[in-house]
C-alpha cells in the first residue's frame, strides 16, 4: 500500500500528497513515484474548466491502467459530443467514470485468474457455458462451479489477486459548480463516496494522518475552518499529516510528492502543479524542522511560501532554512536520521 492525503484550502485551492513506497506480495520494498496523476490534459482542462487529480494506493499497475482508460474515455467524450455519453462538467462525473474503470480493471484480473484455472470468464460462469474451438461447453461440475464462484465473488484471493483487489483511490479537483471537491473509490467494497469534510487520508498510515487532521481542525473555531487555510499553511498541515504516517506506520516512505491545484490560474500547467524531487524533499524538511522545534510555525510557513508560491530556487530557500533553524548541527543530525534523544544527548555533551 501507499498513502494518499488531500486537503482543501479554499473553494478554489487545495493539495493532494502521496509517498513513494510500495511493498510487493513477498514484502519486497520498492519506491514508486507515480501515485498521483492528472486525469485531464490541457485541452480537456480548458474546455471543461476543471482540474482533477487521481491518487492511488495499492498495486501501481492497477492505477496506471485505470488512469489510462479514464484519459482515453474523456478524450473520446471531448471530441465526440455524444448525448448518450456527455462530456463531464463536474469532478463527480470524472470520479464516477474512474470508479467504473476501476471495477473493470479489477474484473479483468479476476477473469484472467478464472481463465487460467478453468478456461472461462465471469460472464461464461453466469450464463453456464463457454465456447472452446467453436463448440459450446456447459459448466456442470459442481466443485468447479463452486470454486469459480468464490473467485468471481472475490471471496478467494491469492497472493497476486488480493493486493490488486485492495487497491483504493482518491479523486480531488476543481469544477466551476462546486469548487474543490473530493471522492473516495473502493472497488472491493463497491464504494464511490463523496468527501464532505475537505480532507481525506487513505492507505497505510491513514489513522496517524487522521489524528493530525483532527488535532488541526480541533484547534480552530468553526469560523476559522470555514474561512479555509493560507496556501502555505495548508501545505504545512498536509505534509505534517503524511509525515505522521511515515514515522509510525510500515509501507509508507520515500519522498512525499504532492500536487497543488490553484483554480484561478490561467493555464492548466499553472492550475495543476506537481511538486516533486528537490522542492518536495525540501518542503518536507521545512515541516520536519518545525516539528523538531527548530523553526517557529510562522518561519516554516514563510519558507514554504517562498519555495512553493514565490517560486524561489530551492537552493536559496535551503540556505535560508539552515540559517533560520535554532541549531544547525542538531538539525542536520536529525535529518541524517539520528534518534532525537541521541542527538539531544550529544548536543548536551558537546557543551
């Protein structure tokens, strides 16, 4: 599994974040950077006045297939103008399409398993026969039917099918009707759920992230929550939620890459901004400095604002970060993953 969190800052702005880590069925740790995807290209975004991000947890291949299918169908709807399959005007329309594609992708894998073991698919099982070399073969054997029904109903999962079926996703984006909205997709449970809270955490570590979100909202009045977040403050809280999951849960790790959606920009490339590599890593280090009490909250927000919204070079912001922390040596040791108590002990001995 991986981790996907999102947070709405205002009616026109928000961000979605994911880590890089992915574990195979045999528990081999891998880093996979493509958990976040834009479902709209420039042409679709301009035509429909929308931005939609897809964040997947679980098998990367499942989500890649879903994303490719959704993009192809949306491109088709953009150019066909068919009344039977109208172009989407809201994020929920794209979310429903993604959910349908996810179900199809999972069903295809189930059918592959059935075909491998028995030579027929779910549709063949439902109608009671399949065709082999142009001949109709009825499925009569009781034991085979029962075994096939368990696989078709997702009651029996092997080491490869189980993680694919447990794949989940979050849809987060903007449309001119409802502003920033989000959805939760779970094919295994058959759930497409609207997110009315303005934040979401799915995947391994979601409980740690949820706790951070709870503490954050609990510290604010209703009027503050309704007013939304300063963009840099929102990014700080979103990264903080992901770091909590990374520190306390397995299968969450690597860089924390995120996407900022800012609907009032003029171009798709500006409305949908992917933050990765050096900028993403430095953003996380700024939040870590705040968590380790090396930076004040105001200083951390200021640095994030410079890096992400004033578009200063990461090298410049990094220098300012190290110049702003209380103790540069302590901060550097913590970044190297020395234990906090160990670092404090070393600093005390060095005095």
